[in-house]
C-alpha cells in the first residue's frame, strides 16, 4: 500500500502521460463522434503515440480502453458505434494508462456543445467536490476527512453522492487498498501516510443517490433518470500534503503540488 519514492516517480510519469491524453481531447471537437470513435482515438494516443498500455482494456474482461458515461450514466458506460455525442450532453471519459508497470487513473466530465445551465452547475460542483477531497489529503489525516469534505460540498449544493463506487489505491494493480469513500465523518477511517497513492473520484447525482446496472453488466445509471457527473485524479500523499499525479496543464492554478 505504501509506495517507495521511486515508485511514486514512475506513477507520476504515467500520470503525466495520461494528463496529456486529456489535454489532447480538450482540443478535439467531440460533438457528433461516436463513443467508440473516441475509444479508438484514445487507444491510438496511448499505444502508438505514448508507447504505453491502456490498463482498462482486458481488465475484468472489459473490451475497451475507456468508459464513456453520458448524462444519466453514472459510470462504466461502454463505447458503442451507434452512440453519438449530441449537443447538450455531458459525458464522463474515464481513462487509465500503464507505463513501466505502474498505472494512473483519471476522468473528466466534458460539456458537449450548448449545455443547459442546470447540468453545467452539476459538473462544476462535482469538480469542486473532488478538489475538496484532494485538499484534505496530508499525512495524519484520515480517509473520513476526504469523504466528509466531498459529501458536505455536494449536500450544500443540493446533490447526492453515489455510495456504491469509491476511489481506490493504485500502483502496479489498478485496484489496490485502501478504498476511498466519497462520504463519511471527519476524524474516522484509516490514517493517511506518506507514500500512499489512491484515486479520488466522486460521482454526484442531481436526484437520489440510487443506481442500477443495465443488462450489459457494465453500464451503471441513476435509478430516477437524473443526470450524474464525475471527476477523478490519482493522488499521492507527500511529506507535507499531496501531489496530484494526473494534474493537467489547465489545472495549474488549482494547486501547487506539495
């Protein structure tokens, strides 16, 4: 669970490469593309351009490089040739990348075209909630501090937190200990120690927190059909705080890595 400094450095390289994938997607017009086209585009970036491995492909029998979760899809949306991104959609792209044996994991919810202000607010608050959790990370803090910070921000803005899915330790394996819940009580849970590396990836719903899995066995949607949004970063605990290993260039103003 605790990573040596040289392991964290390797994970930071994987994170830097993964951030570059999102930065290229940021410059790409996604409207009208099928989710399978996006999957193929990202696979080309990771495998051919970055000489890395898309860690999600083949994991647990999953056949694709990323998850594309649109509107009421909470997570694990499966790419499809027939599913086109349309004006007004919100879509979470969840991507993993392995380089030199170490994995980084990140996701971002994109606004497609002219998105309704109500949906824009959900996306903004979800992003803020992730950062509330990230800024709670430091040696001696507890996992409950992260979850509490996220839950408080979501609740204050009228949103619910999905409880069935959580962040996770990460390294040579995509899913390691500990589990990082996005709700909880401050001062409870595992004590954070320098060298821990895990994801923080809250999913916020406009309506109730309840979800269901569709017949494909992967796609998770809100039970009430309300919109859902998610953001994710891979975070390391440093001697005096945290470092966001998947930080993108457009986020440089959010935090000084510590």
